[in-house]
C-alpha cells in the first residue's frame, strides 16, 4: 500500500491530482483525444477522494470531487441574466436565408459578410458564469431576462469545467457564456428503458429529457442523468489581454478556456458557403448521436453584430436555418387503440411501412380523438408522417387529394380493447374505468396499491411486481392476497426469508383501514386526502360504492371531476367484483375512528424547518391523524412556515389561512411540553431521540 503522506505532501499531491484530472477532462471532453483509459482516470479520482477524506481542510468547492452532494432545493431561485438571452428567428427556405443575407449587407452597407455557422442543437439553453476562472453560477434561459438558478445541477455535468484553463489565453475576470444542455440519443433511449421498467412514463424526446433532468430540485438526481453541453456564445467577458473580435474567435477562446464547443462549427466566407453548410449538416444529421434541427448562422464580426442590434426577442445578426422535418408519405391501413398504464386510450395509426430517413415506421401516434378530428384523419388515408426529434412518429397531415371516397371515419371504442370495461371521456382523453382488473394497468395498479401511503406492503415494489405479473401469479389486484410462500419460492428473486417477509407484509396490510384502502384503489383524482374524507363520511366501502354523484358533490372538498371519477369507478362491475374478492380474502374495509390531536387537520409546509426534515414533520403530523398536503388551498388548516419560505407562503397569506412558525407547530404536536417533562425526570433527550421515542411509543 501507499505510505501515509504528511500534511504538506498531501496538499501538494491533491493539487497535482486536481490539475491532472482537469487536464484529462479537457483532453477528453474538449479535444476528444483522451490520453488515459477510463480506469486510469477513475483511479486518479479515487486517490483524490481518499486524500480529501483524510485532509478535509484541503477540499475546495471547485475540486473535481465536488460535483455532487449539494442538498435538494425547495424551489429554484430566480436570477437575472447578465444580458437578455435572446431567441432566434427561424427560416426554412433558401430564399429566406438569402433575403436575410441581403438585409444584413444592406444595413451594414457592405458587399460581403462572413458567417459563423453551427449546428442548432435541440436542447436547453443555459448561462454559466465564471469569476476569476471559477464556476460560480448557472441558470436556465427562463423568460430570457430572468432564469432559474440551477448552479448545483449544472455542476454535475461532467463536461462543465469547474475551473477554466489559462495555458493558452489569460483567465477572464468574469465570463458569462451561453451553451446548450443536451442528452445523447443513446442515453435518452437507455433512460426511457429504465423509466418504463420502474413504471414511470417515458419521456417524449431527448430535449424534454435534458430539460427535465436538469431541472430536478435534487441535484443528486441530475447527477444520475447523462447530460452533456456545448458552448456557443460569449455573453459577456472582462479581463486583461483578452481580445475577441469575431464569433469565430469567441469559439476558439472558449475552447482554450476548456469549454467544449461544437467541432462541426464552420467559418463561412459568404452566404453561399453557409447554405452549402446547411446541406452538409442535413446529411450529417442522421449520423450524429444527438439531435439537431437546423443550423445557426451568425454574422461573424462582433462590431457588425453590434451595429445590426436586436429586436425584442431576437438578434438581427443571427438566424436559425431549420431542416425540413423528416417526413414521408404512406397510407393508414387501420387505426387501433392502445391502453396506457394509466388507463388512457391512445389511438394509433397502423401504417404501410415506410422508411423515414433510415428508420422504418409502421405505426404513428394519433394522440387523442381531438387530434384525429382536427386533422380529419380517416382509415385508408394517405398521410405524411414525420419524425421530428421524437422517437414516436406522428401523422402530420392528410394528403386529401389522394382520397378515393372509400376512407372510413374512426370512432373511439365504448369499451376498453384490453379488458372490456366501460370507457369514459375526460377532457380530450378517454379512459378505461377498469382500474382494478385491466391487464394494461395491472402493474401500475399493484405498485400503487402496495405503496407506502396506500396498503404499505413492503417488498412489493417495481421489480417484484413485474416478476409476479410476468409469471402469471398476479392477474388482478386480489391475487396479491392469494400468493403463498410456495409461489414465491419458485421465483428467482426469493429465498426463504424474503418470501416469508413478503407474505407477512401482505397479511399485515389487510388491516390498514378504510381510508388507505380507498386511496389504494387508485381511483383517478382520489389522492390520500380525498380518500380520508371519503372514509370519514361514508364509513364503509359499500356505502361509498353506492354513493350518487349528488351525494359526493355535497361534500365540500369534492368537485365535479372527482365525483364523476368515483361514480364511474364503482359503476364498473369488474371493479366491484374485485372489491368483493378483497373482502372475502380478509382485507378489512371498516372505518376506524382515528385518534390523535390533529385528526383531520390539513397541513402544508413551506421553507426549511430547523429541527425536522420534511419527512419527519409529515410523519409526526400523520401519527396524530393529520394530513400533509403539497399545495395551498382553502382546505388547508395550518401553513407551517420555516426559513426562506416559497410561493406557498404568499398564497397562504392571500387566502387568509392560518400561518404558524416552527415553535407553534411543535406546540401543536406537544413536543415542547414533553421535552420539559423528560427533563423534569432528569433525562434530557435530543430532538432526534425524542422523535424516535415518539415513533416507538405510538
Ligand atoms: S445562438 C442570440 N447557437 O436555439 C443568439 N443558439 O431557437 C443566441 N440553440 O434559444 C443563440 N444551438 O437555445 C445559438 N449553436 C447554437 C444553438 C442555439 C441551439 C438554441 C438556443 C436558442 C434557440 C433559438
């Protein structure tokens, strides 16, 4: 093993390691010429991490080890950009780009203009600020003037250097740089696979995935997402010895500072070369591992840019020259209906297979009934299908000239094509009401049924549910209670102990009471809070099952949408049957008066509490029969305000709700008094111990 370093030696080694790691990052991300293998790189990181652990006094915020670990934010702060982050006007045709060039030349009074051209990335625009070469802030574009502070989230992107290089060009005192955060197509596909496996909705396209991933309140979640970035514009720079006169020089400077630019950028001598570049990139597009939807053409000279100026939202010196969408003509052979995991029915066009730029397309989503009506799509129609960055192709238009009169109109079915339950219309969507018995919704229904706040069956999560459904052991909700230890022992994931634990957890869940059961049924629009109210009002599942819409609407907290969801759910014979089955299998459906001093009281938290995490506070409220809601509404009894409260606080004031601080909250729970009592008895508990004790004695 290595010898133990002295403090001084460690400091030196740490500094060397950091420099070396940043150098390899630069070689890998910016120059695309790595000198070492991933394993060797990991070794350097590992050594640095170890030394920093031993000598934490040497940790600095810009150390490459410090990308992750920031705590989750309550909400994003708003920050003002150094100057407005403009958008771009888009053009689609060659004449339009020539007209742009003519306007530019006329305005400048010159014969010819050079352009810097780059791929237009389909991602999310961000601003990064470096002070004295150190990364200090990152924000999303927002409305262009103000954005969201996502400093910690951006820090987790590996291609973002936390310190700039000064080997070839002096460090700027201040640099504001704009770039685009993207997700590579293969990472996006991988992520979607994972999401589907976990029972979550897949994301529509890499851009949404990048935006959603960057804007996680918990930066540690962003860190798990494979994001990348390209930089393309200096918004502001200050510093001695830095002279940048063109966009092209700006790109080279960014690169020298270690900020990755797009290697496909090109300096074009005139508009002809820029048009040529557009064609080249359109061909290249299919080979790239990230999405681009056009090229951006920017006047190269910055003094020309300044002269041309900007309109409110877009500059006069740049334009997005978009690619035509990837479209092909084909025929709709039939329209079928798929049922999603949430019971939503989606019409899908079955197409005569057609190649859309390298991908054979034989199905396209038609979204919903309104979409079909609006575009007047009929079975037998000739249509254009497009793949516009999205993985799921779309029918963009009907070629009406090709109609023969034999085309057939499509109607949404009245019964679910998967389980035969009734279908109801909710806004633009149709939903299958057979939530408890529809195989299309089964995995999701079970996961929800077993989840912590519902029947709380520990061990019955994503992967296990998947396995049980796939092996045919669970075909409907009630099958959960038919599982035996023997069944489980035949499965790959289970051994004696884990099988025993799951069976016990299932058994225990039979006595969770009416409120949890109602929530567990997964009736659309019925959350925990509504479920409790229903349990309290109706006191038995049978009475709730037979409630009329009018009876439900008489309850203050229940609106028309929820009332009709409930009625529709229980009208479905298949659901009623499942509930009967559950009853027969021993699931208790009686209402037990809840005890506790906060019975039925609704709490909302905003801002950070000093002595509890949100989870702890929620647990304490619920132990006393209270309810914690996520958003402020008139139904809320107490709004507990901690440090740096968010917009909920303002809203609570507007609604005139009761607002209390942490101390008062503790009083409501009786925490202070108890603490004193404990002290009287000569035993002083820390708050943590107290919470633990309270949990155990309840
Ligand atoms: S330059 C004032 N260059 O496209 C000009 N923008 O439709 C600033 N975009 O909001 C933008 N790739 O998010 C520029 N190479 C590129 C780009 C690019 C993608 C985005 C950017 C902008 C949007 C405008």
